[in-house]
């Protein structure tokens, strides 16, 4: 059921193209937060209007940070039994 907006018009449909994996992962994330993808996108648009800008600061990531995050996500972590082992690894 479509809702009426302030001017009495029905909501309008927006079609966008996104990577299929991005869509599925986003839907799962937003579902875990109690909302659907349409609600999340509507929130993004409303916050953009409130801020008169993007609701986040776009930035280029440091390549080393990207690599480190991917290693963590893939479970490729070094483990140390003592702080001394950690310090020795950091200083090598």
C-alpha cells in the first residue's frame, strides 16, 4: 500500500542498479536492525536533506588499512602468547 506524502501524492519508485552481493548483504544488515532496504534508503535521503550534505564523510582509505581490515575479516590474524612476543614482532 502506497502512502500519501505532504502534497497528497503517492510515493514514487526509484530504480537503482547495485552489485547483487551488495544488495543481499545490505538487506541482511538492515533486517538485523529491524528495517528493510527501502526504509534504510529513505532514512539516508532524509538525513541528507537534514544535513544538506551526505550523512557521512566520504574519504579514500589508506591501502594498508584496507589490507589490514580484509585480513581481519578473513581471520588472518597473528596471535601472541605474551606482550614480549608482540613487541618483538612489531620491532622486527
